[in-house]
DNA sequence: TGTTAACCGAGACGGTACGTCCAGTCTTTCG
DNA sequence: CGAAAGACTGGACGTACCGTCTCGGTTAACA
C-alpha cells in the first residue's frame, strides 16, 4: 500500500560508505558524512542499518565475494593464487581499515560477530573447500576418510592462510610480495603433503 | 628545575586503561573515564600520550612482554606452548579488543603503526628466534646457511603462527583448544621439516 | 522543510540565563549550566547564540524594555520617575552584573557593541524623547529650533541621566535614594532650564 | 635571580598586566600570560595578589592617579578640562576594558568593590573638591553653608561627571569630542549656577 | 485515477566525548 | 631559602557526532 524503499538509495549509501572508508578510514567515518555523500538523509541510513558497524559489514562484504579461485593446475599454484588475491584485497584501504575495526568491535558484540562471520568470513571457506577438492581430484591430496576431520582440517587451513596474510599485511605491515607468497605457499603445501602422505 | 612527572600517576593511568578496556572495550573507552579511574586529570593523560591509541599501545604492550618460551624439549612442544600462551593472551578481553582496534587505526596512521610494531609486535619475534635456535641445537632444524634467508623464514613463521592464532580466536571466533593447537602445530612442524630436510 | 526551532526551548534558555545571572553573576555563569537549567543541550544554545555575551544581551534586553515613562505632570517629576525606575532596574542583580560585563566585553568586540546598542541602549532613548516632547507640550522647554541640535541634546541628556545612575549605583555603589534622586533631578532640570530660557 | 628582585618583579608584573590588557582585553587576559610576560613564575603572582581582579585593580589604579586639574581660570574651563582628560583616559584600551569588567565583578564581590573604590574611584573625588573650592574662591559658587550638604553635592557632581563620560564613551560608544564636552559642561555649569544663585 | 500512507530530504533536538585552555596549588631544583 | 619552572587537579570551553524526533513534500500502490 505504501511506497517501497528506494534501491538506488541503498546502492548510493553502500557506495558512499566505501568511498568514505577509502578517504577517512573507519574511525573518522561518520554516518552523517555517509548520508551527505549518498545524497540521503541520516534517517534513511538508520532505517536500514542499526549503526556504523552493520553498515560497513554490508559495504565491504561484496568485496570479499569477488574473490575467486580459478584452476591454476596444481595445489601450490592454487594456494599461491588465493594468497595473492586475498593480499591484494587487504591492501585496499577500505578493506584493511574496516576488517580489523569490525573484528575489534565484534569482540564486544556477539550479534556483530555473527553478522561478520555470515557475511564475510565463512563465505570465503568455499575457496579452501574448492581448492581442496581440486587437489584431491588431481591426486595431490588423499580423499577424505572422515568428513568431520576433513572439515576441521579445512577450517585449520583457512585460519592459517587468512591469518598469515592478514598478519603479514596488516600487523607486520609488510607487502605480501612474490618471495613471501612463494615461501608461505611452499611451507603450507609441504606441511599438508607431509601430514597426509598418499596411501 | 621543575617538578618531575609522577611515576605513580603513570602507573595508575596504565592500570586504569587496562581496567577500562576489560569493562568497556576499545570503542566505549573514553579518556575522561580513564582519567577518572586513575584519579588523574585529563590534562595529565594528554600531557603524556597524544590520544587513545598511543595510550592503549603502552597499556597492552606489557601484557605481550609477559609471553615466555620455556624449553619443552622438542620443536613441536615449543610451538604448541607458544601457540597456547598466545591464544590465552588473545582470549583476554583487553587484549583482543585493543589489538584489533589498534591495527585498524594503524592502517591510517604510520606513526601508530611504527609504535605498535616497536612496542608490541616485533618484540615477540624473540620467541620464534629462540625456539628456532633451540630446535637447531637439538638437531631438529638445520643450522642457518644464509642469515638473510633465515631471518626471512623466521618472519614467515612468526606471521604464520601469530596470524593463525589471531584468525582462529578473533576472526573465526573459535577457541584455540587442544585439538586445534595440536593440528596446527603438526601442520607447521611438518611443513618446516619437509622444507628443510636434515642434511 | 525541516523541523522548526522550538520556541519553548528559546524561552527556557533566556529564563535560565536570567536565573543563573541572579545566582552566579556574569563571571561564574557557564553555558553548560544554563543549558542544564533550561533542560536543553549545549548544542541548542550554540545553535542560536555564538557565545555567552550574545545570549546575555538577549536575556537582559527584555528587562530594559519594561521601562516606561508615565506622565507625572512635570518635567521634574518625569525625570525623577525615570531615574528611579532605571535605578531600580540596575539594582537587580542580573542587570547590574550583566550590563557592566557586556560593556567591558564590547570594548574589544565591535559586533557585540552594536548588538548591545541596538538591543539595549538605543531603545531607551525613547524615554528621553518622550519626556522632552511632553515638556515641550507643557511649555517647560522651548520647541526644537534645529532638529539636529535637538537630537544631540537628547543624546546628551540620555548620557547624563543613564550615566549618573549607573555611576551612582554600580561604581560608587550607593543607593539612588530619594535624596539623591531629588538632588540630581533638580540639577538636571535647572541646567536644562538655564540653558534654554523660554523666548 | 636572588631576592632583591622583588621590587623589580612587582613593577614588571604590573607593566605586563597593562600590556596584556591592551593586547588582549580583560576577558582574554590570563595570569599565566602575565607571568610569562613579566618573566616571573605564576607562583610569584599569586603570592602578591589573590587573583586577576585584584591584580588589575592595582595595575590600572596608577593611571587614574595621573589625572590632574590645573587651574584653567573658570569653573567651566575646569570642568571641561577634567571631562576631557577623563575621557582620554577611558579611551585607552586598558582602562576601558578593565574598569567596566572590574565594576561588573564587584557587583558580586564586596571586597573587590571596596578595593576599587579605595584605589580608583574615591581618589578622584579630589578633582571635584579641588575644582569646587577653586570656584568658590573665584566667587563662581557660594561658600559651603552646610558641610554635609556640600559633601553630598560634591558626590552628586562626581557621579554626574564621571557617569556621563563613562556612558558617552563606553556605553554609547561615541567620542567625547569638543562639541559634546562643551555642551555637557554648559549643562552642568548652568545647573550648578541655577541651583545655587550667588547671594 | 485519485487517495493516502509510507517514504524521503532536511535539520533541530538531548546527549556524550572530545581535546584545549586556564585557574590555583604543589613539588622540585637552582642560584 | 626564595624564586623559576612546570606538573598537578579540576572544570569550562566550543565542536563534532550520535541516534531520535519532527517537519513539509513526494511517490507509488490500492480503491
């Protein structure tokens, strides 16, 4: 019976949020500024998101969904590829400042933690699962014996890859350059190979 | 010639900062509140630290310095030990909320980035170097051929360990329990062993 | 298109300002306190007035506008009447403390000087003009020959009356009692009569 | 920096106070700034004066004591002379801002009121008394019949002169130029003459 | 094809915290 | 041993955003 919400406004707000993150970073980003950039009233922002954190989750989630894992022919190449593209994503200013700040906020806000996991983190596990399946198909890794153990190992590998890249880029503050990617990939692939020798 | 700064006030401010972090978390921590808890005027806070970030760096840095690496007899045991104690540190509320927020801030503030690295991150590399040296003494790892390559590998191992733990605990939000620590340690030690077979 | 400013808030702020002047005087009056008394946010105060001085001008101006000059039948009686009511106004605590402080501030702030003159001082010249016209109608003073000279004399009389009362009450700090009012009135009326003898 | 510094320091502080009044005006004058200008510690300032008001009273009092009343040969000339020199004094920036502010403060502080009267206001009554005596000697005014009434009239004349000048210069904000001084003098002298006709 | 209710922009509102400045006091060190 | 230097507590400043609330004006689905 009533007028529906404007899809254009939604897009404008998310675009404005990313633009503001690039220019100002998380801590200087204000909802008033986002509203002004989007040509929208603050009210409209608050009608859709309960606050800055939720808005930013939605604004950056799409960036993470752009990650892909083309088949590069070998487990090592696939790992190197995903590491490189994840590092490139984290080197973008909006992603870096937002991801860490959201995680920081989420330590005090279980709702936010769930939202981040659902919208950002867990979705990327697909990359690990895909790479793993491909490696198994190639015979580089043994097939899953126990599905529970397999899931656990996938989670571990995900934490190792994502964690190492995050730490390298954001905490250590050094670039994930070719030398580093190569060394990390070698370490991980060697570890996986040594742990699960072909039967 | 003038009155010196009060050491008692300094201690009180850092203690108050940690207490406020535990109770309120990073984003709700205010310098006015810290000053009030410390029984100190805001002026005194601002005389010593330029802002919230710098204060919190100093307040949490000492917690990271408490990490130690007792000799547990084998490389695997040493890695497991450091992973466990680092995870325990990150599971403390003040550390978790502060570390991620500081890293987020630091993406926009090179001065802060340096401060964090100097006071928090780089100091912990000693744990890796120590563990590595011990493993070499035991014959678990080969001696350093090229010192530059050795330093690079130590940095890599540091990013992998710290990154995996941070990601597991803070991003994935799952506990670093025995099963996980064991699996991670096995993966890492296997990787190190496979990469650098004893000559 | 937007929400209009609240008239109730405006009234509350001016009332609170007068109340705070009475209790605290100019120098201990703080805008935070006024806001609190008025049940209003500091922001609302600053949205309408640029600072303490401007607010107080508006708060006290209405008090000066309450001065009136009923026809008391003779020039001397009219002068005595206005002197008494002006003295009574200056003996009110809010008026005394505010007027002098505003004048002090205005010596450094031309904008404030204009604001005071427009809102407080010049408006009271009406009393002199009215009394003068009445005296002329009664034949106590000769009609205006030169309108410019007449305006100048009105200004002079205004400065003499207002200045004498202000100085008596606020600088000398003595009451403007009947004896003083009578003596002053006699002096002024005698001077006016002697200067402009009926043709 | 030994002890015989005291007298020099006192002079330096009062000079610095006047200089700061000229530059900054009353409301932006700070004791820290005065101390710095005088090359003195804040402590030294507080040892001698209880606060800003008391310091400024002492700093400006000497300026008022410089007023003099040379014999200009007639009552009218003497009145004109004192009006001109008082106006010139009030047109100096340090005097104007300080006098009004002190009076404003004094409405809430009886101690300050007494201090101002003793050090600034009452001392200038000598000018009225001197001029009056001179006019009586010249036969322009009748000798005192009743000493009490004479004192009262002197006070009245003082309030009228000082008040009119203060109001003209500081409240009305117009210059006390020749035309105004002449008109005011004429009015006052005419009033005095008409009130007390030579017997 | 009007009605009309939800949406929209604008921006005022009560609040909270900011980072700065100054008041006035206290503590050291120097001359 | 008094004065400089300046750190200390305390509190107001004026600003910036927060998240909420009124407004008048504008759609778009329904009657």
